[in-house]
């Protein structure tokens, strides 16, 4: 259970963890039980027949009658536990690619609504190397380079691994609460800067007539509904300077300290996703990263990514939706007026 938290509190609940709590030995990975796999296989034909758009898939379209306890445990870990889960044994070899993606989407719908991920209208994203480089015009999920620690959009990001690369592509997670506690304990003078937050570059997600930089600041650390929230994408902050936004020396010092905390090996949890592994991460609680990977002609890394919007969650803080798809952000619709510089979006 999460302990209510407010600015200045040291966070001591299950959202605070480090490397030693989740060693890189898969001892804590949760296998998907056989009866859940059986439920998934039985629910697939019905979902296939409905030919629904992913955004319209609801749990009742993919009934999993014997999986209730399993789903509740996973959801509890995302919502009130460490904020992430790694499941193993999703039957990726039993289905075609299309059926695997559909079954994954049906299962994921039990954890939240399938959310849009970009203005290309992407809902089910094939994560593989398409030669894209991260920059002011691209977000980086179609490349193979290492990605700095960041949060994704909506409540939860989930990946299903179909194939690994022969080398690299390790998945890394860091507890937002661990970062916050370090700033609070070691450099509390940076907190006001991090609560005030930063403008973010929209990296090609804006319409041609829209500014490339958000006119509002998003806090790195915030507290809503007695819950701690983090959101952080350092490159999206830095790219604003290209557009003329000034980042002060004090702001850069605060950001550099956050980066130095994130880089501490003892707070990073590392895992190598294997085919059939299904990772879920709460974007308001955990930052994630991926190391560079190297495909070969015979073996290419491939995953399917979904973003899940979870209206029932107690976590609804500022985040990536606000920068890239503000019209789909539940936070801006409900609490955006609390951000510095935010003006209500047109209906
Ligand atoms: Fe990401």
C-alpha cells in the first residue's frame, strides 16, 4: 500500500526500491500461470471476430474468467507496489504476429485503456530498429541507440518481447521515489526548481501551426492526491534551448544532480527481456531506459509496445502526454490549470 506523501516527506513505501531489491537473476519475475494462458487462448477468437480498434477494446471484449486474482495482483504492483512488473511466458510462439499483438492488447486492456502514442495515430507500436535517431524531430523508439532514463506517456507503458538482439538492449528501471529521496536528503535546495519544472520540446509531435515548445512548465516532482509523481525526459528539456528557451545555471545544476543520482548503479534495476516477457511500468512512479543494442541479419530485436490510460488509478500527474498529445491528457483536462503557463486547451 502506498503511504500518503506530501512535499518534504521522505518516501518509504513500496515505490522506493533499488538494485538489491530486484537482483538481475529473474528470481522475482512472475510467470503467467497456465490457467491465464488458457483464458487468453480462449478469448482470442472472440476478439478477432469483433475487429475493434485498439482504443475501443475493453475487458469485457476479452473475458479472462479464471484470471481475476492474477490480474488484481499485477495491478496492485503497478498501482500500490513498486510500480512495475515483469511477467514471463506470454505465448508468443503459439500465435501469428497479428494474433500475438491482438492477444496482448486484449490482456493489456484489463490494466487500462489502450492509448494513442503519437500523432501518427499509433496505438500498437512495433519497437524495432528502423534507423531513427533521437532528436528535436523524433522520439527515439524506432532506433537502436541507448535511451536516457525517462517516463513514457499515459499511466502505464508495457512491452511484450518477441525477439532479443544478440547483444545489448538491456532494460533498466529506477524508482522515482529513490531519486526524490536523494534530492531531499542531499540537495534540498534544488527541490523548488524541480517542483516548478520545465518546458519540454514536442519533438515533431506538434501541428505545423503549433509552437515546438510547450508554453507551460511540467514539474519533475509533484504530489497529487497524496501521491508522489515523477516525470522526466532530460533531452526534451534541453532541446528547448534550440528554440530559444533559457535554462538557468541553477536549473542545470538541479538537473545534473538528478542525472547523477539516476546514474548510481545501486538504484538501477536491470533486466534482460526474453521472448514472451511482458513488462509493465507505471510512468508516474518509475523511469526507464534501454541500453544500445546490435542486431544481426539473422536476429533482430523486436517488441510490441502499448500505452495504457488508467482512469481508475490514483496516479494522474503531469507527464509526456502533456507535451506530445495534450488533447489526450487526462492530467491537463483535470488539473492542467495548476501548471505554470498553462492555458486551457480548446475543446
Ligand atoms: Fe520509453
